[in-house]
């Protein structure tokens, strides 16, 4: 089997399926047609632009351009993490925590894969580094955002119990531990569900793409296993760092709960 090229005209017929979704929204009065149109337009513009940008990066093979592209990806991931929070840390803490944890987890795992398993020449080649980072970033971002959301919501909900524990002499770590555990479970759940269902319920994107490109299914499965191990590691590392960092920021060295540091439109 060989690579099957697609022209933009070949995408018109599949695009009608999205139009069908819009028609259903209108017929059923779901009021989603505007959001669907905006999302579709954004998707098309973003993917086309990314295609041209990656074409330039693949030709340049520059460590500086690769690092710049990776940095921009991390910034957008941190912005998405903040946007998904119902309650959030104020200002620089919110963006800084998300960006640092995302960069720490996804960057570390991506470097590990490039230097130990894939070993492209050069090791920073954007054809390998950026797609790999993108896959790990997307899943790490989901874990971090879920973990932080459950953490902050749990601290607000369990405020009385936490302050009672502190009043009885418990440390801030002992007081917030049950909420931290719930937040970590929430952050780990999506990747565990994906790992449990992969292969039987769904064929993931990378494996499907390689099979369509002509790679033997067994070899494609090996690459997908590598990616899933990396994603699991990145998600676990990022979620752990973000939840523990968030718990530390929302308490202080005097073992007090500091919900006043939460930025929200409603009272804490």
C-alpha cells in the first residue's frame, strides 16, 4: 500500500458531515450551529497554517526554530489549562503553574524519547520532536486541567473539614491530602481509560496514520505502544506537579488554608 494524496477538493464531501451536524442543531433548536461553524473555521485555518509552518520547520531543521515552536505550543497549552478552570489562581500564578508543569512533564518525556528510543539525526529534528511533543502535550494538558479543577473545587467544598484538621494541629499536607488524592485520581483517569480501551474500542490516530501510510500493523502497534507509555508518563508527571504545586500555593507555611488566593467571580 502506498501513500494516497488528498487535494483540498477531496475534503468537500466529508465536510458536508459537519454541515449535517449544523442542520441537526437548527432542526432540534440546540443553538450550537454558531459554535460549530466557528470551531470548524478555526480548525481549518489552524491546520492549514500549521501545515505550512511545519513544512518550513522540516526544511530548516534548526534547533532554535524547533525550540521556538515547542515554546509556543506550551504557551497555548497553558492558556487552555487556565481557560478550563472554573476557579483559578490569580494572574501569573495561574499561567505560571500550568506552563511550568506542562513544560516539565511534556518536555522531559519528549527529550527522553528522542534521546533514548527514537534517536533521530539530529535529535532535535522537528519532524520527530514536534509531533511527539504535540501528542504528549494534548494529553498532559487534559490531566493537569482536570487535576487542578478538582483540587481547587475540592478545597473550597471541604473548607470546613480542612480548617478543622488544621485547628486540631494537623499540618497543611495532612489537611489537604484527601482532596489532593481526589485531584490526582481525576487527572489520571482519562489516560487510564484510553489505555484500557485502545485497540479494542478504538484505533488511535498515530497507529491509524501509519497503517494508512503503508506501515505493517504490527510495527504500527509498537510505535503506538511507545507513544502511549510516553503519554502516560507525561500525564502522571504533569498532573502530580500541578496538583502538589496548587496545593502548596493554596496553603502557607503557617499551615493556613489560603482560599483568598483563588480568583473567581463568586465568593470562596
